[in-house]
C-alpha cells in the first residue's frame, strides 16, 4: 500500500500496519513523538490499522492539532474521573472550543454534581494522567450498540460515526468507554497538566427540547508553562471582546422586548458610526460613486427573480402582508443588489455611462439563529456599506483594481489587522448551489485570478465558497474570540444582470448585458465597529472617540466658568468635549477619564485661567503639558483632520 505524507512524499508498505508502526518505519523517534493521526482526513489513534492507499498526517507536538488532541483526551479523562467518583454516570460528548482554548465533557448523573465536588474530580484527574493509558478499538455499529446498551448518548454518537466512516472508534480507560470522532492520545504521559475549571450545563445536541446535561470545562497542556501561556492568550482575548469593552464605553445595547439581535446604538456608538460613515462617503465621492436610498423592504417576487429566495430563504425574515385584505407579500430586505439593479434600470444606459457606481449605506435584516447571535458581530439588523458597480467587460480589471485600492486605503486608515485574503471559487460538482453556466464561471474566475496576480496579492483559494452568482475576493480577519469573519468583499456577478434583463447600448447601438461587481468596503457597521473595538482594545483614535476631550476644572467657580468657555471654544470647531463637574477628587476624575479611554484630559486651575492656557494629558500617559488654549486647539484639529 502507498502512504502519502503531509510533505507530499510517498512511502510504500507490503502489509497493513498501525499508525505507530508506520511512524516508526519513517523515523524511530516519530513513534514516540506521534500522539494521534489523520488518515484520509479522519482523526484516528496511533493503534489504528491502515490497510489501503491513504494520506497520513502524524500529529506530533509540532502539529496544529496537537493541543486540540490533548484537550479532547483530557475531556475523556475528566469523564472517567467523574464515572469513578459517582454512580450511574452517563457520559455524553467530549468537546473542545478552539476560540476558548478549553475542553468540555457533558454527562448525566443523579443527583447532580455540585461545585464542592470539583476538587475531588481534579484530584482524581491528576492521578489518572500519571498512571494510566487508553485503549482504542474500531468496531461495527452492532457491537457498539451492545457495548453502550444503557447509554443513549453514546449510541447516538456511534450511529452518527458509523454513518460517516462505516465503523465506530471506541476509546476505553479504566473500564469506561466513549465513542469519539475526535483525536485522542493513548499515552497519557503526553498530558502533564489538566486543570478542571468550571461546572455548567448544556442541552444535549444544543437543542432546548432535550435534557440539560451537566458540563465540566477545563484546560490541558504538555507543560505548566504552555498552560500558563494559553491562559494568557485567553485572558487577552477576553479583554479584547467588544462586549466586555462596551460595558465601559457604552456603545450599544439590546432589549429583549425590542428583539434579540436588534442592536440599539447608544449616543457614543452613534457618534462612532456617523464618523466612519462620513469618512466612507468622502472616499466614495473621491472614487466617483453616486449615493442612493432604497426601501428596506421588497416583494417576494423580487427575491425569487434574483435567486436569493432559493439560496438564502432560510436566512430571511418571513414574508408579511401589505395590509388588511392585501395579497401583496413583502420581505425585510436581506441584501440590496436587486434594489440597485432597479435603480440602474430607471433609464436606458449607454456604454459611455459605465462604470456606474451605485452606493448605499443600507439597512438590512437577516434572521440569524438565536444561538449564533454575538454582540455586534452577528446581529439580525445591520447597516451595510454597500455598492454595486455596473461595468463593460473591458472595464472589469481596471475597476477591480480601483475597488481594491479604495478598500486598502480605508482599512489602512483604521489600521485593521488582516488575517488573509480568500479567493472564493465555485465547486463544479455542486449542481444545487451554483448557477449552471460553465463558460460564465470559467471566464469570471479567470478574470478575477488574473487581477490578483497583476496586483501581486497573496491569497488562498477556497473552493465551494463563491456566491451563487459568481466568484469573489474576501478580506478575512480573526475576532477576539478567534472567529473568522469577512470585513471587506469584491464579488463578480455575471448572473443578476441577465436575470433582470439589465442592458446598456454599446457603440454599435446594440444592447449588451453589463457585468455587476458587488463591493462591501468595510462590511456592516455593526461587525466593523466590533472589530475596531477589539483590535484597539477600545482605545479609539482621536477623530473617532465619542468624547475627545475631558475638561476637569479644579478650585474656584471662576475655573468652572473658564472650563465652560473652553468647551464652547472647541465646540465651534466640532470638537467633542465634556466638563466634569462631579464632586469628586481630581485623581478620581483623571482615573475615570483614563478608564473611559478619553484621548485628552484637560486639568483647569487658577494658573490656566489666568494664562488662557490648558494643561493636558493624553490617554495612557502620565506626562502633563501646559500650552496656550489656541495652540491646543490647533494641535487636536490637525490630528483629527489627519485621522489620528
């Protein structure tokens, strides 16, 4: 049999062998270093027997899945500890949340375990990882169902795994067994530390109609130093979470009566949003976009004709009637492309009119599941920085380059850290998702890839990630919770103009279909501001800060009057300020301004009033500087003008 390794090399063997024997045949040291493996993309143990031509990835401590493997194993070990300490435990699922760097084990037991038992569980886990090892077996479904006759959770997992792989992976430790499709290390010496941390609950299969199981969370690693480093990463992620930052900055809110996923923009958030919007509109003016306003609803027929009804129907809010006795059916719009097509079609266009760049900062609604709603990152009501550009075929490359240049300038202004660029292509085998026109797809994908090569852009090809109407370039980032999201997008669309019979008159007086380019410069304001808060830890640049200058008068009533004079003086130039008149100590007011991440704090005393000056301190600095009021104003206006 031929075994293809991760580096592309091929090893040949004349008989079936288990993974650790194959590892040893490659290099003696690999046998000991291998914790688990992937055979043809499936996670297996080192005892798994490979009997045919396969691709093989050995999971060592250098592999990206090593930490995951340790944590799935620690979850099982924790389940074994629970089973040994309590009677009639039914283990459910071993879990690992990459964004939380933690493992979990769900289980059913009566009476339910209390927090006072956590230390006993921790002690037993410590004993197990020092002395014991795990056995793995592959078995038929019938054998697995007999083994787990009294555990409906494991029987369910066995059926699911058998359906996918035609066999069931069972792991056993100290007489306790589970089914796992996830990587498990058999030699527990790989785990030097496993820390039991929380006791919570979780519905079986995340379905509220099912039983609420108990769940123990923890973290495991190959050393205490590694565990400490992982905890530091997790703490940094939590400190960057825009939902945590929002508690101090008061950017947005939600209300269950208004509805889940429907954000309320508070005064501070509205300021940030409007400042960004003004900047984007300036950029759109610079790049010759025309702004329009279209309705937040559309007819069902509109979305059926566009194809969105068939492809995204499950993500839309349900249709509603136009009124009492009306047969008209409307939908809260989930996207704006059909509306912009309608704008284009208001008059006959000539080839001289193209490119026609239609832009709108448009309200949209999508019905995200309740469980997926995450602060501003994933909501049901959003405002998109949207545009649709209609071009002739000979203009595609130049326009794509212009759009990319604009997006790049915008993201650099905000200093957004990009993870990678994704070239999303269709899967030719998927006959359901994608519009069936091979020539159209081949031309669109070739055109897009040529532009990326001309621009010398590094990108990843992602097969099967294209929109149903065409290929696209997505700019991807990682959130504080390690979620991958799209911040900007450029999409080619050869389909929608044909569906809506969109035309222009060419130089030969013939009707031709334009190509439509979808452009999202920063995606939705909701997701972008969540990103901005997380990447800056809430320390926004001066031009975006809701309160740019905190004025703190001390001493006499005259100083308070001077502080109010400063506020009015700066307000004339649209500088956002606040005078702190609370009856608190100066040190408390300065600390509070620092906590609120206000860029500048002015301390106003007798000397400042007499000299017509201010003493300022920047966020994050303890240095105090005294300058004339006019000089201070000119300084911050220059910073604001240059988007600092």
